[in-house]
C-alpha cells in the first residue's frame, strides 16, 4: 500500500457529466487512504459559451477552495480544471486560462477539429480513416502544446477509448511511434508533463492511457513530469487504478510522480 496516493483528475458536479459533490469526493479519497487529489472540472471550448461552463468553473473553484480549508491536515486538495478543444477557439481559451487562478491545468483533446465532436469523428472505422484521424489527432495535440497554457497533457492515447473500447478494433500505437515521439519531445521541450489516465483500466481498453511502452519512451526522451488521474465522474471511481499506475511508473524506471501547486510541479517519491 502506497503512503502518498494522489488522484490528479476528478470531475465533480461542476462538470456537465458528473453529479458528485467536491465534499463527497474528498470524503471518499480520505476513506481510501489518499494523501491528495485535484478537482479538474471541464472547460470545453467548443461549447463553453452555450453550456454555462463559466459558472461551472467558478463554482468548482469555490467548492474546491472550501474543501481545501475543511480538509486541511487530512487531505491535500488541489484546485484544477481540464481545458479542451483549445484549437476551436483560441481567444476563448486564452480568456479562460488568463481569468482564473488554479493550481493545475490539464490540456486535453476530446473534440477533433474545429467543429466535430470526438465520438462522431471516430464513427468511421475504415482503416484508412483511422490512420488519417489519428495522425490528425497527434498533429492537433502538437498545435495545442505550442499554445501551451496548461501543465500536463491529458490521456495521450485517448483515441483508443473509441477505436478499441467502443468499436472493438485492435489498435497498435507502435504504428504511430514517430508521431508520438514528436509529441513527447515537444512536451518536454516546452516544459509540459503527461498524465497517466487510469480510466482505460475500467473502460474496455484494458490498460491506462498512455500505457507502459509510451511511459517508458517518455522517460527515455528525458521526460520527468507525470501526474496520475482516475478521470472519475462517479464516486466509486475516485482513486481507481492509481496504485496500479504507480507500479507501472516504477516498472518504467521512475522514482517520482508529480502533482501541482500554484502551477508548479512538486515531485513525490513513489513510496
């Protein structure tokens, strides 16, 4: 049993797809023996203005700050958010990032392109389309990384959630190793980290995103910053898979994992 478990990706009722309170999340994490967590509610740029994301983010910040005070000395509570679809509205993405004060920001790509939603985008399962879309996905990850106003990249190998878990098509990311290397090198050069997202362990993928080969490769290229997050939207998923992914980090040769305070990485022994 690890003494310093951290879950750095959790969604509360202030995300459009979750109904759990920040306080209940903290109680659950405390019950499970976690040392800390980050509340990272959604800010999806393509729907931000029409779906009241601004109010949700403000409420998330308020609820998380309240929990930080309430659980002081018992649980480290980190104020974060997950910004996605940056390419669809750079002006809005800058406004969101510049007008809020958080400890930690995850940068993600859920909706590919400037108008499409991810699920629709992956509905075409012809091999040539899959290849083209994965290349597009990694190209857009690099464009988002050049924008840069986030701390870690969320779920690097996210397309597998649709291709393998939903459409039951095996996918070997080794075919895209050159592209993934480009992404990892750019993240390292620009001071960004990666997230190991544990949700793949429970969503039909069978392993986290990214899984061991790419965690090893990130280290080989000089990458040091890795957070671990459950991506929980339900109370029973808080903390799920974190210990297993700490084991995986050790297998990849890491001695430390990362969490953020005031947008600065803190390195914690895998202990």
